[in-house]
C-alpha cells in the first residue's frame, strides 16, 4: 500500500466552514481537492492501492486527520470531493477514529503522530522538498508514503523534525503545484511497478 499525505496549515477543520462552497476561503481546500484527485483517480477508475491522508491545521478545531482508501462501497466522483470532505468533517466524534463512509475515516491527530504511526508500521516516509535528492535516484520500497504541504508548506519547527527523520526527495528542478507533485510521484511509482 502506498500512502500520500497532504498537509495544510489553513484548511478548515469543520464541515460548516465548507457549507458555503467557498473553497479558497476554507483554507485553500481547492488545493487539497486537486491533490486528492491526482492521488487516487485514474482515467476510468481509481488507484485502489493508495491511501490518501489529509492533515488539516486550520480553524476552528485543529488538527484533523482524514484518511481515504477507495474501495468497494465508496461511490465518489471528481466533482463531489469537496462535499465528501465536508461530510467527513461533519461526522467527526471527539476521541474516536470514525469511519464515515467505507474506507473514509476522521480523527483528531497531529502531523507528527500520523507520520510516527506509519513509521511504526515499517512504512518508509519521504518528504517532498525542492532541495531533496531526485526521486529517480532514491530506492523506494513497496510500503511507502510521500508527504507534501500546501502552498504555505510546513510549520518551521515540525519541518526541521521531519527533515531530520525522513528522506527528503524532489520531483524536479522547479516549484510545482501540490497536485502536480502528486501526479509525478504516482507516475514514478507506476514506472517502478510499486
């Protein structure tokens, strides 16, 4: 299983914030949605070997961790991802990891705790950074995770800890949109048969 982890320091952490449909006003939820689409959608299907993690630190109730694995029983389309996230956030229950729809979970968990859980399961986590080693030159195991941030990146304190403990990789010489980065990572993994 591959994991894609999208972090946003400003994405809304309640369904109510998404009710008006203003995705930019909800902490650039549009970036999160585009990254998810690139992460799990194929032309005529889904990547069923990918778990996508959203970690939102925006108001009013941070942090929130949403985990989605597309499988049987989850009927989604690209145009409804905003609604899906909104419904998942509405169903959050304090102190629980709640399964809202098949393969869709929400809980209160920090970025570092999500990363540590993956590491504890022997999943190698790579952090995407323009200054990292080229993804083409890095050995990548079958059980892997890739962490990327939105347009604001990561909090400085957490970024230092992450870079000290994770392998830093780059997808190219330019600064790309988060969604483009996800597409390049998936393409590299596809070529490697991972």
